[in-house]
């Protein structure tokens, strides 16, 4: 009788004989959000950071790989808007502004040397994890998606640079 009243997307876990705990199954929406707003921007950052460390850094000292990843993402932000968000065409500039605001912060702090590891590396990683766990189920405006994606590109650019450096050893 109780099973008929429960929603279809809930499972019950019998951890205690007297009580059942509802467990929500992940949906296709969670997977789509994870790919489009967490994995894809971080992977774009990894690719741009890897390419920068491999081909740009041996020739010139500036930009560093995370800076190059952010600059590349700022330049490609209108295209990324249509690929990752698939929203109204007239709102691409909001997404680009969302990439630009934290992106300029990251570009400035990567100049600071060792201080960059905290201000543009570790702290953004913690904020990105928090954003990814709390914003994932919300329908956000393009600006906030741009902010979310810029954190992912920053972390991905740093990871791509480390990967390229280790592969070159």
C-alpha cells in the first residue's frame, strides 16, 4: 500500500527494519548538467592549458597556461555560449560578461607568482566545487553560467599545464 504512494524516482533502502529511507535516483538532467557545466568547461581549460604549456610557454613567458586558457575562453565565449547553454541568441553577451569578470581576476592573480596558487588555484577550486554542488539543479541566467564556467576553465587550464609539463619530462 505504501509503495503505491511513493514517487517513481525514489528507491527505498532498508537500513533499519522499522524505517525506510527514501533515496533519490540520479536523473538524465543531472548527467546533462554535469557534462555541460562541469566537465566540458574544465576539459576546454585542460586542452587550452595543455596547448599553451606545450607550444606557447617555450617561446614566450606570458601568458602562463591558466592565463592563456582564460584569454582563449574569453575570446571563444560567444561560441561556447551556443554550444554549452543553447539559450536565447540575444543573451550571449551576458555569458561573455560572466566569463570576463572572474576571468580578469584570474588573469591578474596568475601574475603574482606563488600567491597565485592560493588566490587563483586552490581558492577557486574550492569555490568551483561549491558552485558545482549547489548551482547544478537551478535554472540560472547566462551570467552565472559564465561565472561557473570560468572557474572550471581556470582549474582546467592549471591542470592541463601540469599534465603537459609532466608529459614533457
